[in-house]
C-alpha cells in the first residue's frame, strides 16, 4: 500500500534549512555559528533537524527590531555589488 497523503515535515535536515535561507549547505554550515549567536534556532539535539517554523519566526523577528543605521545599508549594498560582480552581473 502506498502513501495515502503527503506530510510536509516541519523539522528538516540542514540542507533544507539552508535552502530556506537561500544558501548552499556549505555556506549555511560556515555561517551557522554566527547565525546561532544572533538567535537562530538550533537544530534538535537528537535528530539534527531544524524547525522551519522557528526559522521563519526568527527571520521575521530580526526585521521587526527596526532598521539598521544608514551605514549598514551602504555596507550591504557594497557587499551585494561585489557578489554580483563575482557572478558576472
């Protein structure tokens, strides 16, 4: 007997947590210590999976604290420009 209906899991492996943030797994693993220091939800200690709802809540919360200073926007735009140049854009 096959699966009668699909279950969309909330807890996902690191690859899918990375994808939720628009990152490759390697990038996610490199950034994870910094993300955790900023309140990113840690993985489950038994399964190693990440809670997608908790990730979404974290993402929404970090923007509700107010806008960063103008200097931060200038740095971000410079970073984006540099990444686009590396991509050939």
